[in-house]
């Protein structure tokens, strides 16, 4: 998956419906989960609350790196596992 698809995956996880996602993308260049801690942290908070799979550890350890790229990738992996 590329960044756009990963960001759509995150948006869907956050409960944003496809129409709203498409509308956002028509008027903006992209979703900002991969570049903004302000966008990513609410996703992390929800991931922590939805920790049914005990898979949040990957996100937790990525946060320790204080690197948005590593954390973003961990969040995407968490959501993929969560959706399975």
C-alpha cells in the first residue's frame, strides 16, 4: 500500500466515511497522518483503546523512538491486524 491508501485505511479506522475522505482529498492534497503528530496521536489513542488483539505493543515501542515515520508504519500495521 502507498501512503494515500494507508492514510485512507487510518481514516476509515477513525470512523470517517469514504464520502468525507474523498471530499477532503478533492480540496486538499492529502491526509496528514504520515506527517503530523496532531493527526496521528488521536489514532494512537484510539488504537490503545481498541487493543483487543494485544498488538498495540508495536505502536507503543515505535512511540519510544519519537520518529513519526516509524510510528506511522506501526499504526498502519496495527490497523491491518485489527481489521483481520
